[in-house]
């Protein structure tokens, strides 16, 4: 099964990736707790800490050169985001999503992203559309899944930022992060050409653009739900 509850020794590749993430977050946050949260969050999203994996406080603390205190505080915050679950007897582990939770996440994404898309399209210009089209072309030409997910995030982040609703965008990014790890670990590609969306942006066809987005998100949601339901039935 994909989900694991036992401690798992890090592979050499995972250890190298943890070191890379640690280096990327050092010196970029105002507090040790914010840095630690970013480190754990990124390790979860990238699948280094997979769903069900117990989180070793000492490993995290040593990776960043911090004490266990900011690690504990960070795990509590990540629990609020839905990425971590804390059991007072077993400790912290990466959350495992159920099909109904995935459905809820995508329904929330549909509401928020439709809202952001409408606002963005009211303020969009041809220069931004050209930028989005360039990202979309690079996305279509890229075969590596992790790079495709990165480019897809870049495309929507660039588009939604034009809506000028930072709180709504922050919520979308949190929801995307909670399911993005499943897309990566299960090799699920949101295969859906963005050419149609770019055309709708150019013609300012808001209704068609929102309809495209809703169909796209619901297809990915259903595929992930099917995969997780199958994992739940698989023998341990």
C-alpha cells in the first residue's frame, strides 16, 4: 500500500533531497518556526515523507540544526493545514486522505478557483496571456511528472495572482499542497491540454473558462478518489 505507519529509514536519495530542501529554506524566513514549517511541508509535498509515514522529530531537527521545540510547534500548525495528524501516543505522521476528503478538497478548490479565475479574467491583459501561453507550451513539451506539476502550479499561480485576492490564493495553495503529494507519489498526471483555456482567456470567455476549470478539477478528483479507494482495499 501507499500509506505507511511504521518508521522508514531514509534512502540516500531522500536524505539528499532533505538536505536540498533544508538549504533552500535557511535564511529565507523571519522565524525558526516558519522555516521549520516550510521544510516539513515541502518534504511532504515532494513525497519524501509519504502518507502514513511517522515523522521523526530528531531527524527533522538535525536536518535544520534546530531544537525539537520549533519542530513540535510546526507539526501542530501543519495538523491545522491537514498535512499532519498527531496522536498523543504514537506521535505525528503524514496524513492519509480518504476518498471523501479528496472530494471535499476538490469541491473547495472548484469554488475558490472559479472565484479567482473570474476576478483574474476581469483584470487580465494580452501580456499576461502571452506569459501564460509560454508556460502552457513548456508544460505540454515536458515529460517529467514532477516538472509538469511544478509548471502547472506556476501557470495557475501566475493567473490567479492577477485576481489580487491573496487570502483566497493562499487557501487554494494549501488545498493544492494537500493533494499534490498524491499526484506525485501515484504518478497521476492532470492530463488536460491548456490550449482551450488560453483561447478562452484571449476571448475573455469567462463562462467557458470556468466550465473548463470545473470539468478539469472534477476529473482529477475522481481519478484520485478511485486510486485511494483501491489503496484502502489493498492488503497491508
